[in-house]
C-alpha cells in the first residue's frame, strides 16, 4: 500500500507525467475533430444520405463545430470551481457516451445529435487541459507546457483522417467511434492518479455560461452560413446581430455578478483582448488554408486524393513542431516577438501560395506550406500565455476556454468565406464562358477561373495574418496571482 502511495505521490509531483497524461487526453479527442473527413463518404452510403443532400450532411461537421465551441466556456469555468481533474474525467465520460451513440447511429438525425454530445465532451477537454498544463509547471515553463499540449492536439487533428481511413479500410467506420471508448476510460484511470482540488471559494455563473453559450451558438451558426457573403438572405445578418446583442447584454449583466464568467478584468485587459483578436484572425486563415490547399490540389492541379492529402500534410505536420518551438522560445523572448514571427511566417507563406498555378515546382510547393504550418504552430503558445496571464489562477479555465473559442469562431467565418465567397467569385469569373468547339477550349477558362479563386483566397488569408500583427503588438504577459504549489490547482 505504501509503494502505491509513493507511486501516486511521485506522479502528482512529476510535471512530465502530468503533461504526458494531458497530451494523451487532448490527442485522443482531437482525432475526432478531423476523423469524420475520412468517414463522411462511408457514413453517407451506410445511412443512405444521397449526394444531393450534401448540404444537409455537412451538419455532421457543423454540429460538431458549434457544440465544440459552446462547450468551452461552460467546461472551463466549471473546472475552476469543481476541480480540473474531475471535470476532465467528466468530459471524457460525455465524449465516450457521444462516441457510442455515433457508433450505433441508425439515421442522419441520430448521428448529428450524437456528434453534438460527443463534441461537447471533446471541446471541454481543450481549455481544461491548457489550464492544467499551466498550473502544473513553474511560470517560466508555461509557454513550453502550452506548446506541448497544443502540439498534441494539433497532431491528433493531423492524424485524424489517416487514422480514420485505416480503421474504415480494416473494420468499418463505426469502429472509429467504438475505439474512442476504451481510449477514454484508460485516460480516466490515469487522471485518477492526480489529486483533484476544488475551489470552495469559487462560484459558477450558470446564467453567464448559458448566455455566453447561446451567444456563441447564434454567432457560430450565423458565420457558418454561406449566404453571409452572397447576400441572398438576410437571415445570417439578423443572427449575427442577435449574437452580438446577446454578448452586449451579457457584459452588462455580468457587471453585477459576484464571480461572473465573463469577468471584467478579462475584457478590459489589453493582453487578453489583443490575444483574442489575433486568435480570431488566425482561425480564419487556418481553416481557409486547411480546406483550400487539398481542394486546389484535387481540382485545378488535377492531383489524386492521396497526393492532395500529402500536399496538406506538408502544412499540418509543421504545426505541432512550431507549437513546441514557440513554447521553447518563450523562455528567452517575449510573447510579442514569437507571435509576430509566427504571423509573419503565415502571411508570407500564404502570399507565396497565392502565386501558385496549375503546375508548381516542388520547392515552390513545399517551402510555403512548411513555413505557413510552422507559423500556425509558433503563434499558439504566445497567444495562450498572453490570454491566461490576464487571469488569476482560479479563472485559468475560463480564460483558456474563451481564447480557444475565439479561434473556433474565426474558423466558422473562414469556412463560410471559403464556401460562399469562393463560389460567388467563381461564378462571376465564368459568367461569360460559353461552349467551345472542343472540351479543352471549354475547360481552360474554367480552370483559369478556379486558379484565380484559390489565389484570391490565399492572398486574403495572408493579408489577414499580417493584419493580426497589429493586435499582437499589444500582447504582453500581465502580472497574475501565482499558486503556492505548481500542481495545486489541477
């Protein structure tokens, strides 16, 4: 019995062991963010969803994104109040329940609802994991801790489609979700070796959590509508206005709350606000890059699905590398220097990509992809450290959830821009195209228009990344209350 106690004590006091458990947790849940990319065709066939209903099927992805985003503020603050270890375990249980429901899904409505449940559990692990990582290490190592945990999450997202494709090939798409369950319960057992510490003085602002969750739901849904760029419908604009109105009302009401979720020291903090603005712009650029790179390769460049995926991997594989390097550099440089370097890498890389044609030599293809991916990784630790430094330790979960949600909302807007503005731009460029005497004569202007659209998207994304340097210039590490023990607030 004494040997078991000594083992548990050594694990609790080991920063490496704690970070290892957190990395496994966020990696496991991050796989399911992108695994559906590989599973969607099989899901549509199995559930008899026709190709003409692709818009409807996209809710398997959109529903996950919305729920993932909304879960963060609620879970982050709950972890501050009731203890991060227990809330991380609860999130994994909910994630497992959602995974089981997806695995037995008999129809479309069921699978969308199950994905929403699954995402609520998966989304909760990210801010809790970041807050636990910050609490587990000394102040000078916080950038490195955030970088390592973020790198694990990014690695899960990168490997998701490959993992999903392999499972589908061997035993079918439903087993992707069945396998989530034993993985989650192994992690729950590992987390049980850490001591949970609730904060009896902290209070949960349930009204604030519900109001913010509602505002994020409305905003994310509004920004994910294709018609927000085409102007065909007024609905997304009304939804966006309603979302902004809810946020304003929330801020006003929260001023009278004793321990508000949206605490005033967060939205009046230069470090927190600037980090969130930069994070939002990074989210827009990130999703456009993740979708446009393989889409351009598979269409106008006429590459196979495998070649398109391998082209994207040159970008995504560099993200976790950049996250670790960024966290390491923070030990010697300020948050501004690392963030601005990362944003410059993203901007320059995307601007180089805006010069791609249908044929691109290997160096001009790989170098900007790797540079952009490295930049996306570099910005993660400084943005996280700047945002969390604005909050005392009993608000780290809430701060981590809000900074992560900013990127998700940015990604929703970027995805809408890609699907709506890109299509509108293509139609405007091909409006004058008629039938040629040969197929090649008809196809050539269409390909040329497609190339122009992708070039425009990369150029806009590159400029957005460079614009994000402006809020990054205001980022800093503010003084915050420190825990007496590094693991005292897990």
